[in-house]
C-alpha cells in the first residue's frame, strides 16, 4: 500500500471513530433529556401549574401572628381572614379603602433556609419589628390611623375602626414601615442571582483578609417571593434593597461567637453567630440566654422548593438540548471531512 493511501485510510478511520463517538454522545444526551422530560411531566401532572407562595401569608404564618390578637398585625391578619370568608359588604369596602397600599407584615415577607438562623434574625429584630406593618406609600400609612383635634386616636376610624367593627381592639403602639420613605441600597446585585442578592463586599480585617468564619450578610439570607423582588415601591425597588436592607443594613453572620469576636475590627453594623452571639451594633452587645422566639421567619416552603427543583430541571433540559445541538454540528463536520477523505482516496 502506498504511503498516501495509508495516510488516507488512517484519516478515514479517525473520522469514522469520531463519528461513532459523537453518535454515542448524542444517544446518551437524548436518554438524559428523555428522563428529565418525564420527570418534568410527572411534576406538572402532580402539581398542576407551578407557582410560588405569592398570594400572602401561609396558614402557619397567620397562626403565629394571630396569637398576638391585641396587635395591629394580628388584627390586620384577622380582617383579611374575615374578608376571605365573605364578611359583610361594608367591611369589604372598608378593607379596600383603608388597607390599600399595605404590602404585609415583616414576619411574612421573607423565608430563611435554616431554622436556627431564622430564630436569631427574629430575636435580633425583636417582636415589635417582626409584627410591623409594611406600606408602600405614606398615604397608606396615613389611612391606618386618624386623630381628633387634640391628637387623640379615633377608635372609630382607620384600622381601629375596622377592629371595632368585629369586636377587636389594638393594645398599645405598633410599628408601620413606609417603603417609599426608606433610603434604598445603592450598589449592584450578584450577577445571575434569581434572588437579586446585594453585591456587598466581604468584610476585611486590617491585614486585608476576610475574617475566618464569616458566612454572609443577613440581608442576603432572606429568601423573597418573586413578586417582592422588584417593583414593590413606586420607584421600582424590591424588598431586599429597601425593607430588609433598612432592617439589617450590613449585619454580618459568623459560624461561632469566638470567630465573630475576632472579627470585631471590621464589624460596623452588628453581627450574629450561629451559636447565639449577637452584636446589635458597633460597641453594643446582647448577652444572656436567648428566649423562645414568639414569631419568626418561616423556612422556605415545600412548594417553593418544588418550584426551584422544577426550574432547575427546565434549565438542565435547555443546557442538554444546546449541548446536543453542538455535538450534532460536530458530527456533521466530521461526516463532511470523512466524505472528503473518501473522495480523495478514490482519486488516488
């Protein structure tokens, strides 16, 4: 066999081997795609349309708020329950007017992955803040409460009047947070992060290193429903860069109290440790044993987890389809090179 013929045969063999390998790869990708598509179909069949918890508090959240029946949050939650149970037309009209612009209760507006961290964050904020009513605008704040000429609260108007209509009253003061009046976070967001976490620089010790045991900033540990990520305020901001940045600022999370204390030189806005340490702000420590948290952020719901799994599967399917397309293109090129090599051999 002449040398050119031998080289052509080797080239043909190489292209044939490449085509065989690429065909096996296409078959493997096809099988993986089929498995994922079957999994997706089963999920759709079992759960109908995929949704997140974007329709208000869950039953568990309502239950822990309703335990504080003398609070404004408890009353608001009860009024919403009554509304959903076809209360009188007059009460529904009052709700439409007087609760316009209310986003929710702080405790119901976020989820936390870890129950221990949830307890710590809730303890850091305190019961009064966890039960705070969050409004979009100052107009919404104003309709919650009315006063007479002497500045006395009118129990027949606003949220107090709604409470009186069902035989309930609010004891003491309560917090109301107006989103439009908060100074939002100014800066970027973590690239390609579906939760739009804030791109905060890691803390640095005087030697330039990140403290050992630093885990994250508290503001980024809150999981938000999709409808609270953007366009909650009139200027288009979401709850992370407004409400939760206002509540937590750059509160740092550490693994242990010992590691947190070693990081004191770079803690300016407070810190928590997973073993119970709390620095409220620079120079202010909270000591003693923690008490049972009366109300806390709930863990991410199972439905949200299923939604995340569904979206992850969809993303994997898209990536596999793209990869299969690229492999098919490679195989087509190999086939063209094989045909060319065979044509050259025939001419020798």
